[in-house]
C-alpha cells in the first residue's frame, strides 16, 4: 500500500481530497496505464473457459472484472504455448495471466497475484465404465491411468499407480480412454466435460474430485497499483450476482 500512496502523491499531493474519478485516474497513472490503454492477459486454457466465439468463462469474466475496475482488458489465447505465456507475462511483454495456481510468484518474481480467487478448479478422473469413489489419490492407484504431460498436480501424485501413460494433449488422453487403453483419464472437470461432449464419448467424472485448487489472476509488477483495485472489482461482481450468472451460463449449464 505504501507504493500506491507514494504514486498517488505524484498526482498533485491532494489525493485525499480528490474525487473517486480522479483517484482512479491517479491509480492508473501509477501503474503505467494511460487513458485508452488496453491490458492484455493471456491463457492457454480452452473450452469451456475460452471458445472461438468468445463466450467462454474467461472470455466473459476477465473483461467484466477489469471493466468493473474502470479498466479495459483483452484476453488472448495461446493453447500450444502455455509456458511461453508465463515467460511473456513475467517479462512484461503481456500484462498478466488470466488463470493460474497460487505460488507462481516464487518462480516468476515479476508476477503479482490478485488475491481474490477467480475460480476453484476440480481435478478429476474420467471413466467410461468404472464406478468408484475417488476421495484420495490412493483410490485410483490400482488402475491404468493417463494424464497430459506437464500437469504437475497429476505427475506428483500418481507415482504408485499400477500403470501410467503420459500423453501430449486432450485428444490423445480421451482417445486412450475411448479405446480401453486407459481405465481413467485425469483432467480438469469443465475442460474434460467439454472434450467428452465434443467427442461424443460416454464418459463421466468420478466423485469427489481428487483435488481442488484455487486459481488466480496475475499481473506484471508494473501494474502493482492496480492489484487491489482488480481484487475489489472481482469481489463486487461476486456480491452483485454478475459472477454467478457468467459461471452458470458458461459452465454449470453445460453439465449433463
């Protein structure tokens, strides 16, 4: 907060007496954002979080949050370059990341996490014929598992499984499940549901989730002054029902 107050003082030293509009302008100036500037946030996540017609969850919630904060933001999708998007955001080439786990600050020190949770991701096992409860990682160890290379949450928790087949992408993942070469496909709930429906595959997510993880927006440190403002905007959207309307329209309405 000292950084924000120091920056605001440069707007004339009278920020305590300023109107809300003037304060918002000073905060934008402190972050390096000028009037008319558009912030660019990136993601590698696909349907139903992002869709070609820009009606996915992130497609809608990211602009809504920044609009509520009095800012203009654009979401760019790079499905095959998820590692590159982090490097670009950390370097300040892009302004931030739309949806990432907590703790990225340790590896990418130029990124600042917006502290309000954007969404909670469920990591689940998809099956075609098996019916079993999955209260922990041990519950899936007797089965043949598959997951996408680079998904660390699965990699570090299934070392003791009977057999594991890492794959390149979601098409391979559910292809193994469809042809019986894997008993369980490990994936995120909503992306898995979208993929299953697109493939016409009769598969279901086992319950409860193997893990639940809070996901967050990250901004480059040059926008540090905007972090509280964006967090407060997200809180307001949750309180006024906007967040839930977008969540239901883009995610829960797609469930069978």
